[in-house]
DNA sequence: TTAATTCATTGCAATATTACGATTAATATT
DNA sequence: AATATTAATCGTAATATTGCAATGAATTAA
């Protein structure tokens, strides 16, 4: 096993879990926070910023890129990474709706 | 390896990733959605509701309980699970702040 | 051209996760 | 007491994730 039985869940549930999994590692959280923080286009010293080896960072970036949360543009020998705002907002809406379920009316229990 | 180097990240980054990981499986998303949806206290037919074996559901519930997102009260032979609203709201604030970084003022790039 | 820089990819070891059958523990019912 | 019900735990197999050294590909600098 070791793999989720995605076929028995709704698309929404699977999507939420896929995005959540992306945030399920502190390195990816740190990468995204850094990309948001810097106000100029970022061009590649994430390895120094975060204390992980270059292949490791590269792998995390690949996952975020695969999900569409970031995009990378090649500039000479470096690559400029930044948040893909359209996709980020879409993901944010999905996650916000999930997190905001506590606002729906319901009876008290327990 | 196979384990995250949590010591090089901030508490906030680690906390976000820990909660996100909880949502990183569709079964746990489904469990939480179900606990939110039902308006009476839920008492244990999650196994029927979701199509996974009882030990598997029990394991997912354990993780959610460990994080404090749900609480379970024993009632006879069954256990009544429900969302821990206080902790949920705390988690929600943390995640919302992370997701809402796109609202901070920043220059355009890329 | 040669060397340097930057980042991606490959391959691998260590660990984590998912799922479930079998069992156990606790309470309810008869 | 004997049986049934409910849910937790144990053990285990299959797969995923994390991290990095080594290497490769592309571009730039000398």
C-alpha cells in the first residue's frame, strides 16, 4: 500500500489533499514565504537562504512548479522563480472554503 | 533520510507544515468535512461513510486527534468524534495568514 | 576553447505513510 | 456468564518522501 485510495474520494477532497501535501514540508513553506517576501523577482539563492543542499531545493521547487504554484523563467545560467498568482488564488479559494467550514450554521454537540 | 530537517526552520514554518500534512490525505479531508457537515454529534459510522477499513479510519482519526483538531468522547461501545473548535480556529488563523500573503503589497515581477 | 557558474537529473539510503488482517480491550445485550 | 458490538492496537507489506553525492546540461566569462 503506501498510496492513497484517491478513487473513493471526491475531486475536491483529492485536490485539497494534493495542495496541502505541498505545504506539508517546512522547506516548501519557507520557499513560498521567501518568494512572497522579496519584492523583486527572485533569481536563485534559495540554497543559501534555506539550509538544504541544492538538489534538495531543486526537488522541492519541482513539486511546487508541477502544482502550478510557482513558475520559473530561465535567465542566463540562473532561473527566476516566482509565485503564479492566478493559480495561487485558485488554490487559496479552495483551501479557504475548506478551512472556513466552521462558519456554517450547525448545532452544538459534544 | 526520509525525515524533514525541522531544526533549520522556524516554529511557524514547522507548524504550518504539520497541519498541512494532516490535510495531505483525502481520507482525513473527508473525515473533517463529514464532522463539520453533520449537525448532531457523530458517533462512528465513518467507516461506512468513507470506504476504508476500520483500522485505517482509526489510524487517521488518531492523527487528527493528536494534532488536536478533533476530540473523541467514549459513549458506551462507540466513540463520539467532533471538531475541536478552539484548536481548529487557531490552526485556521495560522493557515489563513500563510495563504493570505498575496495580499501584502509588493512589486510586480516576472 | 576552457573554465566557471547555475540548476536539473540520477541513483541510492534512510525513514515515513498508507492500508488492512488479526487481535485485543471495553462495554452492552441477552 | 456468554455473546455481540465498537473501536484501538499490533504487525506487516507496499509505496512514498526526504536528502544528498555524483553527474549532466546549459550558459557565461576568461
